[in-house]
């Protein structure tokens, strides 16, 4: 990004837009870094007015300590060596003599402890993005530059220990400095002349790279929900129907380990909650034999569904999306054939198509990183581990429901348990579900962590997460409701439910619970129709007798009249019980 382009982007916010306030904490003159950070954040938040303000104090530590009571949405920290000890700054007049080295390391340790303490006091819900040092150390140690000195290694060890601590405590998101320095364009990160003359040590391209990564950490994109993969010459090397299931390969000995790495990545993503499906033009019997091999790295239980036939792959992708009940723009399709990618893209606008480069190892590494970046999660919850199995169980649920004599009889015998947790506001899974759900979503509204903290800390708030299980297995946390109680009236500002939970009358049970637990006689819904929340619109039409087009009110008598029989066992968790 050019600086002129960044300035235009920062001026593109809508008039009267709600501000998104970020403190930029750094120990040097921010200049271009501030402009680039504002621009990248504005691109991620087009409906907000991004305001990036440099810290008001003389050092990075003081700037961080000054944010503990501030009403802000995020903090971007650009940490450099000079923040740990002034003698690590090229602008410093301090000595580089023999006695300075050990003292510099000791001062650095103390300063990192101070920074960790300051970060721990940042209010909950305010995201902290942390970039570790990206600039070279001054040539102050006694070893030649090609040799790492004892003191330099101590400094790096202290930096990584500090970063691991704030990451483990979930107090900050730490930028991957190695990936940042690898990112294009190539070139130096340090501008000595600019630093000495103006106090800005970054070259302009490097300032843009640091700003882009800080912006990603402050406003991360929603992870993709699933990957649909081809098989022949993609998941494995060779065409199984021609060479035989025993002769396709994915190992080092066969020079096909790029396929093995791809299998390992898909297996890892599956364990962390990414759905993995197969769309292949192939013989199902041959494919089944390959998946029976003991050396396969992506196990059959990690994949669902497998669409293996001789028809167009776009049709297979359609059926997988229907089984998963998610939109195409939440999915990546991987194939080694440009023609197959084009055919799927034409039928499913919005799907991300990725060419598997079977003989290009540089491109292969880029694809592996691309898939991890698109599907990776900041945190992995117990619900993530349940996702694939719950999809599989959901398919079995629908098949058996369709075969049952009556829907009522099937639901009555499902042995369903619905659990309502009233103390869930701070759980990461709750905000994640709110921000990624589209079809059963009250208004399509997305929240930053600071926005969510504001919503859930209003007077008389109600925040409830909903978990579900039945005799087919658990679905985990599948719904969230948030709002506030005003006497006999309940105002619901957010209500989302995972598509995995459709057709089980959980939404009716949720409304019944809300009326009973709050004593409300009416519920006001902050409803906004969107292009994706058709299932919720249909539900409201069934409850009210008329499809709403804007916010509306539901009275308890009206709900009771329309509510069908509910067969769930209901549990309520309050905060003490929820946290044992």
C-alpha cells in the first residue's frame, strides 16, 4: 500500500459512523505506521470510523499503563529493542562498553515484566495486538555480526518468554515476526537516516507490513468453515482407478510427500473443527480401498461427506454444502485441475478455489500456508472438536426423522437435553458463534470484543448460551441470546443459532425459557432481515403469523398459542454452577 492510498482510505469512513478507537503504543515517532494502521483497519471495518491515537507518554511502558482505564476498542503495540533499554537505540548516547552488556539484559528483563503487568491490566474485551522486535540490534556486543552473542541470545530468550506468557494468558495476540519479514515486498526494514533525523526507524514498506499484521490481529477475519478436496493427484499422487488403490502415494520414497503434507494439514484442521469433505470423479469402491490403507494420514473418520461419483463436481459440492448447511463463501475447494476449479466457481459464486500444485514445491508450501491461514483459529474449544461428528450425527438425525412414522413421535423419543448457561458472556466460543452465524441470525450484526463487552455490561443484561445433546450425540454450544431486561419487557439485541441445530424445536424452547426465567410478558426483537437469515424469517413468520420486516414485539400469550409440544429435558446453569 502506498502512503497516498492509505490517506484516501482513512478518509473513506461513512459520515457519522461509530468510531473504532485504537491506541498505538510504540517508543518511536509513529508517522507512517499510524497512517497505514488506520487504513488497514478502515478496510476491515468499512462501516466504522477508525481513530488511531499514539500513546501519550514518553515510553512504550507508560503508554500501555495509561490505557488501563481508557474507553478504547484495541491497542496496537510495536515493540522494538530500544523499548527494553535506551542503549539498544541507535539514537542513544549510552555506552556500548564491555560492562554495559549484562546490565542491558537485566534492564530488558525488568522492562518485559513491566510490560506484561501493564498488558494484564488492560480491560477485558480490549484486544491487544503485539508485534515483537523486527529491527536489527545495534552492533554493541563483542562478537562479530555473523556470530550470535551470549547476551543477544539472552535478549531473544526473554522476548520469546514474554510473548509466550501473554499469549498463554490470552491477554494479547502476538504477530508472527518471521512470516512478517518474509512477506513481500523484499527489502530492508530499518532506515537509519530516517531514524536519526525524524525518530521513525521503519522504511515505508516495512511500516505498511507491520501495520497490516497489527490490523489483522485487532480485527481478525472469520475462519473458513470447511475444505472440500479432490482426491487423485491432490489428496494423493496418482489416479487410483488406473494405478490401483495400493499404488497411489503420498510419501518421501515416492517423491510425493507434498500430498502427505496436505493430508496431515487436513487432518490437523479437522481435529480443530474445520469440516473436510471430498468431491471426486472416481469409483467409490476404489476410493474406499485407498482409505482402508493403514498408512493414510487423513483418516476416514476425519472426513464427511464423501461425494465420489462420475458427475460434475459442482453437484457434489452442492450436496456437501447442503449436508454441512453452510454457504459457499465459507468454504475452500481444492483441486489439481483448473477446469474443475472453474466449473465449481461458476456454479458456486463466493467459494474460494485453490489449485493444488502437485509438482511445484514452492507453490505447494504457499498453498499449505494459505489453507492454515484461512482456517486457523486463535483458540480451539471443546465445541470445535465436536463439529464434524455433530454434522455426521445431524445427517443421521434427518434420515431417521424422515423415516419415522410421525415427526412428533421421533422428537418425543430423541432423548434431547437443552442446557441454558446464564454466565457465558466472557466465553470466547460465545462471541465466535455470534460473529460467524448467518442463517439464524437476528440482524447480521458483528461485534468486536469491546462492542460485546459494552452490550453484555449494560444494566440488567441477559446473556445465555444454549447447548444441545440427544441420543444421537452432543452438538455442543449451538445458540446465543443477548439483550437486557426492562421490567416486564425483554429486549433481544442478538440471537443466533447454528444451522446444525435446525428442526429440533430448540428455538421454541429458547423463547419459552426466556419468558419463564425473566418473567417478561413481551419480548422486543431488534430484527433486521438480511440476504442470509431466511431460516430465522421463516421461524418468526410461523410464530407471529406474519413475516416481520423490521424490529417487532412478541407477547407471551401469542407465543404460547403458537408453541408446539416440546420434548426436551431442560437444564439451567448459573455462574457458580457453570464454573464449578
